[in-house]
């Protein structure tokens, strides 16, 4: 006489846990500290650039100086770049290569926001011969960028190398460019108000040329996932051969 078979009770299997996003190689505790530091520096830059940009526009208009106005607009562009880097290193974007490439290209594009206005105004001033007025408050504001911006810019270049972030390095380049703009703006303002009216728009054209060059180099750097500065080379995979135009 056969006994009826009994099926053993089975326990329901737990649903598989949702996969967690893997942290890319090299994103250790030191990398996370550097990312937080880069974000803090960008917040400081954003606050500073808002005040600097507003001051540059007001004092430049009062002094009738296109060089100072261009510098003020450049500060606003730097503020936009700071916002891009802040977003880049916030939340999940910290570990996203797509976010890095997107941020790097947006920072590069921000350079070009400065160029058309400066070209138009500079050519107009060269044709009309309008002279700027000497303004010591404007000189003092421009001088502040010469003192502060190099330290801020080099810090971001080093962080860009540590984080393998062209966006961070690009923002650092903009800070260094701000110091150059300040020096050129002071020369154009003082000499332009002393009778050499052509120097003010020429100084603004120099600023535009530098901005266009740096923006183009950073934009090209995104295509091969690298950004190179003298002494601060940041290379990604596949950026070590001669076919990479920016490295």
C-alpha cells in the first residue's frame, strides 16, 4: 500500500534587492573630500562674483569704460560656471561621468557668452573714440581680482586634477582669466582716461580673445574626455594618443 506523497512547504523567496550604483574606481574618501572642497570654493566664487559683477557694471557705466563693463560681465559668467560645478558635485552627480562631461561643456560654453557683447562695444568705441573717465573705485574693484583670483584659480586647477574634472579646472581657468581681465582693465581705464582712448576698447578686445581661446580649448577637451593646462594635465581613458586634438 503506497503512502500519499506530501509536498514540503516552501518559503517565499525574498525579492532581489535593487542594485546600488557602483562607485567608480578612484572615488575614495580623499576624492569625496576634494569634491566637497571644490563645491565650497564654487559657492564662495558664486557669492563673490555676484557682488563683483554688479559692482563692475555700475562702476564701468559711471566711468564710461567698456573694459570695466566687460570685466563685470565676465564676473557674471564666472558665477554661472560656479553654479555648474556646484551642481556637478551635488548628490548623485558626484559619481556620474555623464554629469562631468555635461558640466565641462556648459562651463566651456559660458566663456562664449562674453565675446559678442565685447566685440560690438569695442568696435563702436574705436569708431567713435569715446574716452573713459578715471574712477578710483573701479580701479580698486579691479585690483581686488588681481589679489584674490589667482589663489582661487590655482586651487581649482589642482582640484580639477585630483578629481579628474575638466569642469572644475575650467572654472579655475576663468578665475585666472578674471585676474588678467582686472589687470588689462586697469591699464585701459587709466591710460584711456589720460588721452589714449583707444586703449580701453583694445583692452576689452584682449579680454574677449582670451575668453574665446579658453572656451574653445575646454570645449575640445570634452570631446576626448580630457582637459590640459600647463602643469595640470588631466587625462581620461583613450586620451593618450596623437589623435586626441586637445592633449
